[in-house]
């Protein structure tokens, strides 16, 4: 945006995309812990202004709230911008870590189902608060469309001319074995992107997924490309579907 705030992208290999993203999360946690220590020191410092201390205390109370820390970060940095207090200077130098960031880890199905699956499994099992997006084309798109573990049973693809003989690997079911207590499983659901080239009045395509844990679903607006978005998830209370409009 106009302040230079937005997504920061870093790329890695197929084999370690999840570990790479987890490393970014752990690094950010360490830096935020350091800032938290400086803020606590500033609160105990008698020379720090009372209004600044109030902002520091409010920031600690909302430490894991992304929107609130974004708001408080601007207020804190403005309040200490010209401060020569050593405690304020420490906080100002690491001011970029005042905001609670949202970590997204993105990989294709070749990385997520196959060559990088060990890392994906490790990150989910870690319980870290990260978002993982698997872009599933159901074949090895990067190398020409060969059948993969993401290819559904019976589908025809390269190296499966007569139809794939084994079922698709179920990432949702595997992830759900770590239990509802894992922070990584707040929302686990397949999303199908369907081109607007399909005729109006036709039923949207639904991905089939078992073992998914239903979290909070939000209605997503249609973009300029008019992609239709369909979300289907299965929870303990049964199947719930959000249909395309």
C-alpha cells in the first residue's frame, strides 16, 4: 500500500518449501520475543513517558492480534519517533516486529503430496500458527502432466493411460490425525477454482474430501476474472457446502 506494507515473498525448493516457511515463522517469533523484552523493560523504566507506557501495555495485551498490533505499531512508533530514551530507542530499532504477521506457506501438489510431504507433515505436527495453501492440479504440471499421488483414481494422465489404479492421497485425512487441538487445523478444507467459461446454470464442481475439519468459512467475492470458488468440508456434525454464485 502507500506505506509500503504488504506481502513479502521468498521462494525455496520443492523439497523444503514447508520447512522454509516454518523457518520464517520461527525467526519472526524470536525477533518479536526480543521486542517484547524491550517493551517490558521500557514499562519498568521510570524515565519513559506515561502515555508511551500505556501504548506498550496495550500492545502486550494484544500481542497475537494482527490487526490490533498493526494499529498500535503506528501509534507507538509515532510516539517514540523523536525520543532519546534508551529504552524507546531499542523498541524503535526493531519496530518492524511490533506487528503480528500472518505466515502463508504455498506449494504445488508435487511438493506437498510427494517430494516435500515430509516437511509438510512436520510443519502441521509442529502446531505452529501458519497457513498452508496447496495448489493441486492433480498431476505433475511442472514436468508435463504425469500422474502423481494427487491424481484421482481412474484419471487418465501421462504414465496412467488406462486410468490411475490407486486412490488419491488424502492430505486432509492425514492432517486431521493430529487432532482438533492443533492450531494448524483451525480450518482444513479443499477449495476448487472453476473458470467462468462453464455455462450459467450448470452445477459447480465439488472436490471430494474426507476427514476435513470445518472451521470458519467466509464468503469470497468474485474477482474480475469471475473465478467461481466452491468450498466443501466435512466436520463432526456432517457435510457442509458453500456453493458458488
